[in-house]
């Protein structure tokens, strides 16, 4: 009996011993009762054998109570390993599902995690998405304890997957850090879910006539590269609220506002057949604030500065010349810098028209000063000789005293001068002749009035601001009230949890 206890102690753990000891006590009492009841039928050896049998039975029961979990786990792994080995045994990933029997349908949907930036010069945009594809491959049907198997991305290389490509994609990146960002799920009916994380740079055709008050529809097109519609067709996922969704914090746009999106399907015809093309359009509207600060306000202030010269004296030739030349050069610089942020298109944009009109106002102010300066010189005749030549000869009054060659004043009466007159008469005569010469000089000079205002300046002070203000009213009313031509746009951004 003691040997039996020592054997039990060796084969059981401490926790099991805590459960076994009370049971062993009961077994000992049971053995004693059996020995009393059968005094002539058993020996000590026979009792030991009975105790060992009971001990082994107890060890087996306790050991089997903790094994089911480990056994079940090992059984599931073994079962799924056998299932996958059986599915891939004889599987040819070069052949599409249903080859020669039916068309393979690929259901797709897109979740946008990051949208932007958008490049105007390259006419492209960048988008970060989770691209999901679902299709059914009856060769992968199975029966097991689970309806869906979460598989490793390595299995994707062993089964057939769609040859999807992006028609308008310039560059696409499949993320591989720290492992390939791919997800594969297999249902018991053979339906597969294949998800990839991609960063795509796609073309975005832009019409910039209304720049910077423009709106654009940037498409994302994808489909099968090799299979026509007779073999593979693409559809948007059934039952999904929106086949294309954008995260709430997914916008990475500085100059644009994502105002909505649409999804559609079309078939295109090529020399190799008809193909299905899936399209998602993202509608963008440009934010004008940056351009108001960088271009519109400087142009507006330059035009106002050029009109300040109308309030300067027309005699201030250097000051007005500096105003005119400086403002013209400033407008030229602004025009060049505004074009640097745009592609080299062959048509004029809304900003180009505004800059051109501002340039015309500034240049007209310089021409106005040149005109004022020209007519000022002609009317004033600043050259003294030309002024005297321009004055008509004045008729002398016969009663006016005139200077004679002999310095004798005459009142129109002929008489013989007395050479022996008093010296005072000669002095009076000389004084009178000096006064006459001064009066003649005053009568010959034109009346010059400095700090005078030209009539052209007076008109320009009113006409230029009125015309420029009218132009601004028409310009901003036309472009700001124009509705973007985006048909079927879904207002707002669709969010997903």
C-alpha cells in the first residue's frame, strides 16, 4: 500500500495531490472494510494490488481533466492545417475561378484614410486608401469548426487574385512595413476578402479658366488589366452604405476643400475587347484666401498707389515719374510671380484678367502724367523768348510818354528841345523812362501760377477710382457667385467608423 502511495506521489503534481489525498483516505477506509468483511479471502499482496488499481484509475481521471483544452487547441490547428493543405493540393493559381463556366465577379470598395496633397503644376493628387476586393472561388470551399479563416498574407501568393490596376495612376505604392499590409479572409463557401493598403498618385485633369475660384473633379479609375467583361467584371460592394468613404480627419489639403464624391461604373472598348472600369470622383473647390493675400491685395494697393500721383502738383515731375515707373514695375513682378504657381496653359485665367486690368490702370496713370506734363509746357510756355514772341504787339497810346533817343519825354507835341534846360528835367526824363520799361516788361510776361491743378488731373481723380471700383464689383460678383459645374456631387464627406 505504501508503494502505491509513493507511485502516486511521483506521477502527480502538487496541485493534484491536494485533490488526491482526501480521496485516498476514503479508499483506505474502503480497503479496511473490505478486509474485515473478507478475512479469509485476501492477503496483503492482494490489497496492495487493489489499491494500485484504484490509484491508477484516479490518476487517469485527474490527468484527463486538464488535457482537453490543450488537446482541443492542437486539434483545431491540426484540422485547419489539414484543411489548407487539402485546399491547396492540386490548386492552380494561374487559372481564375469558374474558368470556362461563368464570369468571375469582383466586388470592390475603398476607404480613404488620407487625401492630399494636390499639385496644380503636375495636375495630380495623392491618396492613401484601404482597397478591398471580394470574390468567390469554389475551389476553396471547406467544412470545419469555423465559418471564416483569418489567413496570413503569404497565402495570397498561392491562390488566384485579381489583376487590378489603376488606369490614371502615375505611381502606386503597396506598404510593406513592418510586414506587407495585406489582409486575407476565407469563408467556408469559398468567398475571399482581400484588403491592401495603397498610396496612389493619380492624374487630375484641371480646367483653370476660373482660377483661383475654380472647382475640379479628380477621378480614380481602376479595373482588370487582362480580363475582359466576358471573364471578369467589377462591381461595387453590395449592401455597403457608400462604396467610397473618406475618414473624418483624412483631408490633407491646404488650398482645397473636399466638397463631395461619387462612384460609378462604365465599360470601355479597346482593340482587345470590352473592359469594366470602376470610377470614383472626388470633387474639390479651391480656397481663395491664400491668393487674396499673395496676389489680389498687392495688385489692389498698387493701383491705388498709382492714383496718388493725380493729387501731386503737376510741377513735381520727379515725384510723379517715380510713382508711375515704380508701380508699373511692381505689377510686372506680381504678374510673373502669380504665373509661377500654375502650369503653362495657353489660356488666360481669372487671376490673369485681374492682373491685366490692374496693369492697364497703372500704365494709364503713367500715360496720364505724361499727357499733363506735355500740355502744361505748351500752355505755360516756360521759355522766355517764346513767351515774348507769343505775345501780340500792344498799341501805344499817343498820350503815353515815350522814350526818345535823346532821353526827352514827348506828349505828342513837336517842339525843339531846349538844350539849356535845368538838370532836373533830365533826371525826371530818365526816371520816367525806367518806369516805362518796367511796365512794358510786366505786360509782356505771361501770368504764371505755380501749384496749379490741371483739368486732366481733376478728371482723373474721379474717373480712375470709379472705373476701378466698377471693375471690382463686376469681377467679384461674376466669379464668386458662379456655381461649380459638378453634376451628381454628394455634398459633404462620408465618414466611417
